C-alpha cells in the first residue's frame, strides 16, 4: 500500500467557496486536487493500492481531515474541477461527532496530524524534502506513507513529530518541485523499482 499525505495549510474548512476560485477563495485546494489526480490516476484506471490523506488547516473550522481510499473510491473523474466537487462534499458533510463516508471511498472527520500518524504507525514514514537523502539510496518499503507540504513546507514542530515516528527524510533532487509533480514522480519511480525487482 502507498499512502500520500499533503498538508493543506490554508484549505478552506467550510464549503462556501466558488469552484472557479479554488486557488483563491478555497485556500489553494487546487494543489490538493492536483495531488489527488497524481496519486491515483493511471491512463485508464485508478491505483487501488493508494490512499490519500490531507488535513485542511484553513478557516473557519480547522482541522478537517479527509481520506480517499483508492480501493473504494467511485465516480470521481480525473479533472481538477470534478475532484474539487468531491473535496467540497467531504467538507460540507463533515460531522464533528464521527468519521463519515461523504461519498464512496471518501471520508472526513476531526483528526489532528498526530492522530493521523498514530493511526498509521504501522507504516514506514518518509518526509519529502529537498535536503533529504537521495531517494535512490533509500530502500522504500511496500507500506510507505509519504508526507509532503503544499506551497509551504511542514513546520519545524510537525517535522519533529514525524521524526518521532521514525520518518526518513528523502529527496528527489535539490530543485523545489510542485507537490503534485513529486507525487507523480514517486508513483512512477516506485513502479519502475518494483518492475525491476520482478524482472531481475
Ligand atoms: C512547492 S514545495 C514547498 C515549498 C518549497 N520547499 C519551496 O521552497 O519552494 C511542496 C512540497 O513538495 C516536496 N518537495 C518539493 N520539491 C522536492 C524535492 N526536490 N525533493 C523532495 N521533496 C520535494 C516537499 O514536501 C515540499 O514541502
């Protein structure tokens, strides 16, 4: 299983934003929508071995945690607007009292960053950072949980917390890339590594 977490520093936590303004009024939910696309979509299908996680830290009701389960997700199309419609439903149908399936395979609830890590403590955590160890020199486990920033990196406190969970800092180069491009690269890179493993 592959997990991707993208922090949404300013992602709006009520659904009153305009779908034509996801980079503005929605607090850069466009980054999350593109990341979801990169996490799941193949040419004619979805990756069923991927789960995607985000926590929205924008106003007025943070934090809202959203999880998308590749094996269960249905009806979502790969374009940014359609993905954002489903994110909006996850925000609008958020229930303070319980973790809720808001559409097939998409869930929202009140969960902090620490609670999300604790829930997935059996995974091997990798923090994506330009100054981490070169990915080609790190063995990536089959139960990897990748952690990425959005337009901002994680805070020093968040980094301390993930390191407490044994996270390895890994880099795909010194150039700062878009979050969604990093996820696309990780998926293709890991596919190549596993294909080589089975060939040789
Ligand atoms: C747009 S970057 C964040 C800001 C970026 N650090 C900068 O200075 O412009 C989004 C996230 O992608 C990941 N990232 C970007 N480039 C990377 C690289 N070369 N290696 C590893 N992770 C990277 C990091 O997790 C980062 O927080």
